[in-house]
């Protein structure tokens, strides 16, 4: 899986190996199926959102909207 992802976080592209233990195995908490390898920040974000895609989409829209409003 590490090689398939070219040593990068599946979400943000962080290059693993910059810090000790910076590669996390992500899994679905409901099915226990492994989804991929993530950095600590991305793994934590998904965990805090409780694996809820709607929460993550809303968070993305919120950040994008705020970014856009600053550019005006």
C-alpha cells in the first residue's frame, strides 16, 4: 500500500518518513476495512468527523467559502 501511494498521504500528499511514525493505516470504523495510508493530520480530521462524509463536505465548503470571502 505504501508503494501504491508512492509514500504519500492519500489525502494531502504529505511525504511519509519526515518524522518517526508519521504513517497511519486508515480504516472504516463500521466495517474495519482498510482504506489507505494517511498522515496524522488527515487521519485525525477524519476521526474527529466520525467518518461522516457529509461533515467533511460541509467542512470543506466552510473553509472554501471563508477563503473566497477573504479574496474579495
